[in-house]
């Protein structure tokens, strides 16, 4: 259900101005009710992007949405008893029961989420990327009407987890020639001097400088990326997925740490400025590349 459109009743008071207060907020449609709330993190900061779901007596979904950039949520909903659930990455789920009346505005006020204790920082030590459960992918715009998806098949990475997690360090080396977009002719072109120039620059390297905790499971990993002999600062938006000890065939009780990172790079920043256009001036390859990295790293014994 989409967010309700709320409008103020222009009922004049003694001064002739609109009367303030919740009574002047009318839902659309008029035979429904309205629920509003604002979600905050453990530090009292506004929490955008939190998922809000309402279910009815038979556990059927009656409304769903996400908080806006101010951490706010509003929806019109049928009268009755509803269960409201709020969830966000890195936080414990919040649940409460809500009674909604016809043409009534239910204000839940501020709801503060508690951190998920299972996402404690990993134990200190040296963790090496598991190549079978780690992916380094990219997405590039193509002639303004589609996207090319690719990946690097050969790489090595190490996460050195410090006693204070913010002091940890990541080092990654990628074999540039291992690029794979599923089309041999295109991959050969990407290996050429027009793009990665693998003959002269066989490796792409990233070294982190700083881990910054943003909130709950969200971190920023700042560092430097070297590509085609050019080094530029890069910031990885990172979601920490926790640490697990895996049992089962092929795992031998490995202690693993996992995260997911994204970044957007500009080709020209790394001197990858090959240009080709169609007849109408549309670029064959877009100026930016989106990087998507999913990492599982195993504690070295």
C-alpha cells in the first residue's frame, strides 16, 4: 500500500486560520484510518530505509513501505486490529499491536530500534578471502539502453582484523586478465590498452586506510584503488553480515566473516577514457562503473 496522502482540514478558528493538531489530518480515502511513526537508531538518529509491515488478524499483509529520509512512515489502512513490524539491517525487529478506527489518526510517535547483538565485530586475526564464496562483480551502462554485467574470476584478499575493529585493514589483488562478461570478443577488448591494458598493468589493487562505523551493520571502508598504474581514493559502502563458525562437508568448522560492499567508479579517474559513440552521439560505454563485492573470509590457523 502506498503512503497515504494527508491533507489539512481548513476549519477556521477564532482567528480564521487553520486549526492545528492531529484532528485536522484526514486520511484518503475517508473510510480508512491513518498510522504514522518515526523510526530512530540506537543513538537517536533518524533511520531511513527501515521496512514497515502491517498484518491483519489472519496474518495477511495489509500495508508495507519504508521510512523516508527523515525516518518517517505514514499509510492509510482499513480500520481494525493490526500488527506493526519494523525491521532494518543490524537491528532487532520491533513489533507492536495497533488499533485503527474509521477516520482516525494513530500516532505511534518515535520508535527506537535496538542493535542486533549477533553482529558483534569478528575476532582479531588474519582472514583470507574464500574464492568459492566471494564475488567481485561490476555493472556498466551500454549504449544508453542496457547494462553489461561482468566479474573477475581470479583474485586474492586478506582482512587483518585488529583488536579495535576500526583499526582493521583490507588488501585485495585482482588479476585484471580474469575479467569475464560472457562474450570473448568483448573481454579481449577490455583486456587491451583501450581499457585495462593487462599487458602493462596485470593487477588491480585495493588497500584500505580506515574503517568508519556509521550505524548498526553499516560501515564505510576508505582506501586507495590502483588501476592501470593510477591510484585514486575510493570509499566502499559496506554492510557487515557477521561472523559464523561453519560445520559440514568441506568447511571443517571454519570461522568466517562476511560483508557486502558497493562503490561507483568514474572511468576517467583511472585514465580508462576510451570513447566510441553511435550515430546520434550516444556513448557505447557509460562514464561510470558500479562495483558489487560479496566477501566471505576464513580465519587462517
